[in-house]
C-alpha cells in the first residue's frame, strides 16, 4: 500500500528552542490557508497536543515509539492523517534525544526516519551569530538517514541579527525557511509539569495560538515549507485501525492480523473524566473503547454532580488535580457516587491524576476515599519511561502482562502501593507501584493502549459484565 501524506517534522537542538511555538503556529497558519492539517507530537506529552488541536480543529495525536513500538508509528500516523492535506509533527527534546540508555529509540530523529519525513530544525538564535552554521552542520551530518532539510531561526533580535545568521548559514547547505522574532503575546505559560493545558486557559490559549500563527506567517516561507512537506516519499504501511486492533489478545498478534473486538448489542457506558483537572488522554483510547463496543460518555469532576446515566465503568486519566483539589473536594455528591460505583466492583481505571482523585485525601482535602492512601505534592519530579508487569488480574490486564509506560508527576501517595500492587516495575528500577482493589486499577503509570493489545477490549468486557450483574 502506497500512501502519500505531505509531512514535516519540527525539531530542535534542545528543549526550550521554540519547537512548540513554531510547530503550533505553523499548524494554524496552514489551517488558516485552507489546508486540512493533521497534528502530531513525538513522545508521551499530553499538553502540546491540546494546543495542536486548538490550532487545527483536529485531535492532537502522539507518536511514541517506546510505548507503542516502532512498528506502529507509521500506521498510527496514517490513521491520524487520513484525509489531510499536510501533517506537522512536533518533536520532543533535542532531535537525537531518545529513551534513556536506549540509543535513538523514541527520539524525534527515530520517528522522522520511521516516517521518512524531512526535518526542519528550529534554532534558538538569541545568543549567537556565525556559530549557528556549525551547530546546524553538526545536526545535519550526524545521522545520514535523518534529512535535516531546513532551518527556522527563532528568537531573532533584529534585521541585522537575521542578516548575520543567514549569511553564516549560506555555506551550510541547509536552507533557511524562516526567521521568527520573539513576541510576548505568543508566550505560553508553564508550571511544575510544563505548559498550562489549553482547557485551563480558554481565551488566553486561543489568543496565544493566533499570535504564534501570526509570527510564523510573518517570518516563515510557508510555500517553501509546504513544498518541502510534499517532497516526502509515500509510506508503504497500512493505516492503524482501532476496529481491528481493539480485540487483540493480551500477548500480541503472533504475526497475524488483529481480530475484531466485541460489539455487544447493549453497549456498556464507560465514563471518561475530562475538564480542566483531567486533561491528559490519548485520542486512540476513546477510539479503541468505542471500537471494542463501549458507549463512551465524558464528565467533568469539577462541575458534574453525577456520573453519566448507566455508567458501568470509569476511566480517570491524568491532569492537574492538585491545582483543583479544593473544587474537587467540594463536589461531594460526585465523590460519593464514584466511591459507591467502585464498591460494587465495577471497573475503575485511574492513571496518575485519577490515582490522586481516588485516594482518601489530596494535600489534606478529602477525595473519593476508594484507595487506602493519601496523596500530596512533593519537591521531587518523577519522570521517565518504565517497563512494567501486571502483578494481579485486573480489568485492564491479566497478571503477567508486560507493558511499557511513562511516569510524570510531582506528587506522592502514602503508601505507594497496596497489598495487591498495580505494577511491578522491571526497568530502569525494580519496585511495585499502584493499587488493584476489587475492580479498581490505579497507578501513576501512563500506558498508551495502542501499545497494549487487548487492554481496551478487556475493559469493555469487564464493563459489560458489571452492567449485566447490576441489571
């Protein structure tokens, strides 16, 4: 199968160079020009895709070669980019920075190679002039399989500064496709875990994305960037299909085509937490749940005093509940309903923020009390990829199931694991973590279900069983 999707990867020598500003502005500028733009983000980041979705009007999607496997990157990309005129992929960290101790795995360069996509390097030029040529030359020549095909100069101070930078890059062989000046309106505020999510900024987020697009239009060669995107060769992979993938047995496909998932006549309702406190989710999770036969309903624990009607299972993902602890605690009717549902043995899947919400307390504020644990902010950032094995059978995975996931938090729970832990970490450290209690599976570990065959189908089957038992 030959599939041609024009595409660019927006990368940088290091974090903080301006990838998100340029990538988001470029997405919006192309969308404003009438193109259907598919937005993507390398790695496990949840916040940048929110800005991407705001810029393009399409779901932001992640491409994580560690959690989903390198073999699924092109299929997931093609699934997300179906019907689009161009795809813009924002990188992560520095171009060649991947999973710690595992070479290029999950780096922007790795994903660019898997997608056969040209790379545009965003360089923070604020404190250099001629040295920019040496930097670009080094990145362009480091891996001959990575096609660094253009440079966008960011944080340029003046016309004179821009002229010096362009002159220096003349002999590099890498064309300059843009020079962006620093403008305060395009700034996106951050806090302890990165940028502030779109759902928390509303009007400010819209204004920031519009300002980023204006910067890109003013300083970048949009036609040159579009031509570069169209130079990417066709991909030969088949697009990922949630309807086929949803029912793959735990343990993998064995090289065979994934079977279809269950499609019960009476679809169990799976309620998924959303709103400003729970913004971390992968688009594919909802697609997989629906493909496996669920009726997915969203609710906002900050505002809704009741779960969606006929809720048979809950999914409470990541976010920033610590910012909203007083408001979450004040919604006592919903907290009691969540606790009552969990007490029936119904499936409740909680990741990171969800773990905190199910605890007895968060920073001293009462939460749902489903778990025998208390949560609080700490001064330590826990961050990184993890390899894990399920310790006990639960609605998400059979005991012994191996997954790859990601931790990203500044909170702790006391204790950190229950009598039946959710996971045993095998790499890079050995420890147990999280809780399995009745139908509850709660953990700090974020798992991308596109890399966990059968997880969605197992959850939907458990939800259907719970709904049947409840009558």
